[in-house]
């Protein structure tokens, strides 16, 4: 008999339909937004570009696509984006 591994609760997010772009500055990678200004990305420019290409995603999906990124750093990024109104938590159905 074969059983699939248990899956925990997914942490889902919606991406706000606001203009934003990932840019490189003298201070490192940043997210430039019209609404929240410049948001430092702390080297997480690839996950950020990935987020911008989706209307919704889960933290677990993002971590799987970017295994080089530390999960704690991804959570900090999501916290900053949530505070800036760029993403918001979404109930997973």
C-alpha cells in the first residue's frame, strides 16, 4: 500500500495589481513601486521577479522554485511586501 506524505497548511498570497519592477541599484536589488517606493530585496530578486509574474502563490511553492533562498528570508520578504500592500494573505481552498 502506498500513502502520500501529509501536507501541512499552505500559506497562500495574492499579488496586488500594482505596477512594480525589480531593479539593481548601487545599494543592491530593490523593488520599485509607485505606491510604496523602494523596497530592499536583500538578494531575493529572483523570488521577487517570480512573485510579480503571478496573480497568486504559496510560500511553499515559492520555496520549491527557489531552493537556494532561506525560508526565513522568504518570510521576511513576504512580511515587507504585505506591509507595503504588494501582497496579501489569501485563504487556501
